[in-house]
């Protein structure tokens, strides 16, 4: 299974970005997918997750600003990030919990928010 993340970039504070992550491979069943992020000098932290049944959970710091969605038929998740703040600057990593296989990670995409 491979995960390909895209959509990072540079945006001004208050702006929006949309991150996408596609899982590819053969014969797999995805349970939970989501996004983590890691800012310089910080530990990786959970941003948002979504289950196969579309149940969503968010870090308190992004609630009301970020929305995670999922297309099971395309093995894709999208993170819509609105009202971005400087403290959202980080490398964002998507992950997938694959049934009977384990956790897989994407390569990371950089989000930079200028204040």
C-alpha cells in the first residue's frame, strides 16, 4: 500500500488550503485514515481522523476550521483547512490503518502559513 499526499503550499493567515491523500495498492481494506502534522522542534501530533463509517475526530486546535472527508470508492481523504493560522505551519502526513496489515504513512506535504 502506498499513500500519496498533495496540496501543501504557502498561504497567508486567514487563507485556505486543501490537502488530499490517495491510497493505492492491491487488495486492501482501509479502516481509519487521517492526518498528523509535525512542526519544527515539535512532536508529531494528530490533526484529524475519519473512520470507514465517516466518524470524525479533530484536535481541539483545529476544530471549527478544518474538515476531513473521505471517498471510500477512491481510497481518498481530503483535509479542507480554513482560517489558517501561523501555528498551523507544519509538515502534514496522511496515514491509513489497513485491515490485517497495519499503519502506512504518506511522504508528508509542507504547509506554511505566513502571518
